[in-house]
C-alpha cells in the first residue's frame, strides 16, 4: 500500500531564544491509503500541531511532508475537522458547508449537489436551511464533518472532533464516521485523548510522547470492528495502549527533570 501522508524527520518549533519550544525534532509519521489512523498522547504532546503542519496551517523548520507523494506546500487534497464548534452563526447550514468551496472553482449546481450529498452522508438531509443555533452539539459536529467532506478530500484530519459530546452521542458518531469512512474510502488521521475511542476507530494507534515528541509506540488493532465495543481482546488492547501512555508520561517527566 502507498502512503498518503509521510513525514520525514519533521521539525517544528515555536518561539525564540529562552522561550523556544521544540515540539518535534525528527518526527516520522505515515498514513497508508484508505487507512484509519488514530493518534493519542497527553495534553501538549503536539497532536494538534502535527495536524496543522500536515494541513500547512503552520510551517515546519526541517524535514519533509509528502501528501499523495507530492511535497507540500502545494494544493493538498486534505480537509480538517476541528474540536471546537467552528460553524459560522450568521450562515445557514448549507452556507457553512460551502464555506470550504469558496476558494475553489466549483460551479453553483455542483455546489448544491455537494451540499445535498454530504448532508445525506451525515444523516441530516433536511437541515440545509437551518441556522447553527438550531442544532444540537452532536448535529453541529456532523455538519463539521459534512463541510470537510464537501471539498472532496482524499484525506481527513480530525482533531478531537467528538471531545465535547456525551458518551452516547459520541459512540453514535463514531459508528457513523466508520460508515462514512467505508463508503467514501478516505484516509483518516484522527486525534483523540480517549484511548477507548482510539482503539475502537483505528486500524493503527500511534502514541505521541517525549520532548521533543516522537511516535514512541505504535499498536496495530487486528480485532474486527464489530467485536470492538467489548470483549477480551478489545479491553486488553485498551489496557496495552494505556500502559504505553503512562510509560511515555514517565519518560517525558524524567527528560524534563534532566533538562
Ligand atoms: N501557536 C503556538 N505558539 C506557541 N506555542 C504553541 C502554539 N501552538 C502550540 N504550541 C505549543 O506546542 C505544544 C504542543 O501543542 P499542541 O496544541 O499540539 O498539543 P496537543 O497535543 O494538541 O494538546 P491537547 O491534547 O491539549 O490539545 C504545547 O506546548 C503548546 O503550548
Ligand atoms: Mg490539541
């Protein structure tokens, strides 16, 4: 399988002088075509930073990022879904979905068709004329996903998209996302700090840790998804990732003490 995202020895830092914070020094991450990869790590590890640098929202210092074997910066077939509700309150749901299309040359008829199609995909066909305030938090997150899908990306970057939702809405949306992933064959890099969610969704779980951060562990999840909500193997995998995360925290703390 071909990698759709591949970073090589990526370095990212913020600030200058004493305030300099090297988030990544030599980070290597890859996502295969059609793969669902989840990324976990403690708060501040650099998860959002990694998504932003892949989406070219922030620059890298060194190393390379290839998306579909094209070196960025260039037009990348990528769309991002954010955790915070990022709908614009003065735009209808349809107008929110077409937001990402305004920079691209898309004909009006095609635009309407994409709105209808993506609303359908997220199960909110009748919502186009509503306003964001008329939607629940879970519905707004689904619109965030529809908006990302409307640009017809090959790759979806998702930054804790379900973080603020209650457990039942969240599990419902996880299943919906898996269905959309199967139907649309996207490649997904999904950030979460919920290990159960990471193991439930991912073909592979990457654990980001250390300072500067690296992928300190990688777990392949070979359990069929219909056996993942419960069962021995699923729970064991969750425990395994949790243990890895605790180890990574300990290592990070030691490094901080040494430095
Ligand atoms: N624009 C910025 N300017 C300066 N420092 C930043 C900036 N963005 C992030 N950082 C720093 O980079 C580090 C990584 O931040 P990042 O947001 O990637 O963490 P995260 O893993 O997404 O954490 P969380 O789980 O809390 O969302 C943190 O130390 C943060 O303070
Ligand atoms: Mg973050």
